[in-house]
């Protein structure tokens, strides 16, 4: 029963779990149902860390430390996917772009994108009042980990039968995304009312539009595109929350 959760935790975080489970391609299908749960546990840890660090450090420093913990806890895997996708856009055709993405070196596009993404996330978190920030720190990781489950099956794999992305798409049920969307929307409304659902949809829409554009450029979805979808959804949630705070809705 806990095996899919263990696989999901290993796939999405730096927690050490048995390698044997994670190597079963079919495990991705079962683990996908647990992705938002892993995000919830991460969100709880971030919200608690935010509360503790805000008592020990000045506001901007505590926000920076929370953001650092966030990315360290995930091993930077989603940031890596985003950087690879941005670097790949420089290719002349789909095959060349995928070849660039497989290069372990980071290019100008990827480095610039990472800097801007982290900067915007930091500024968005810093702009949120403490109670709202804690709730969004809980919601963003949950919504982010729903993104590949909901969006991924809408596209074909760029290289069927090859790579983590293709294995994930082949094993993941198309029912998982819609069912989990309802659950996460309920969590968002419980936290922030109707505005919470709007923020979640905003993040999902941002992720879906970007994933669609990337899939067209790469000839389909790859593991990097799925990783980027997580990062972009989280960014969209934070931007939506900051916007609503700016206009006094939250």
C-alpha cells in the first residue's frame, strides 16, 4: 500500500528510499496518485519552517531561507527540467533541441531562466503577508505536483518507450489528473475560499500553456517538460497570490 507513496517521495524529493521500487516503470502509474500528497507533506514542512524562521531572522532573510529549503528538498529536479527546456529552445529542430536538453551543461538560456524564476519566486513570497504566505507555501507544492499528472497525458511522448517522461506517460491513468484536480481544488478553497481555487487554476493554466508550447517545440513531452510544469505551476500560484494581495482580495 505504501510502495506507491515511497516511489512518489523518491521521485519528487531527496528522501532516500529503495532504488528497486523506483525502477519499476509501472510504479509511476500508481505513484502518480500520490504526487499531491507528497506536495502536501512538503508544503506543511515549508509552512512550519516559514513560521520558525520568521521568528529567528529578518523578513527577507527568512523568506530566502524558506525558498532555499524548498529547492533543496526537491533536489532541484524541477529547476533542472526548466533549465534544460530553456536551453533546448535554441535548437534548430525538434531532434536537435532534445539533444541539447540531454547535455548536462547549462547554457545561457537555462542559467538566465533559473535566475529569473528564483528571483520572481523570492519577490512573490516576500510580498505576501505571513498568514497568506503560509497558506500558499502549503498550496503551491500540492498544485505543482498535480501539474504533470493532469497536463502530461494531454500530450504524446517525444520519444515513446525512452526516458522517464515516456515511462510516466505510459503508466499514468488519465483518470488520475481530473480526480486529483477536484481534491486539490477542495484544499485550495478550504485554505483561501474561492480565491484559492482561482489561484490554483491560474498556476495550472500557466503550466499548461507553457507545457503545450514546449511540447510543440520538442515534438512531444519529455521528463524535462514534466519537471518544468511543476516549477511553472508553483510560480503561477505564487504570482496569483501576490496579485490578489496587491489588490486587497487576500
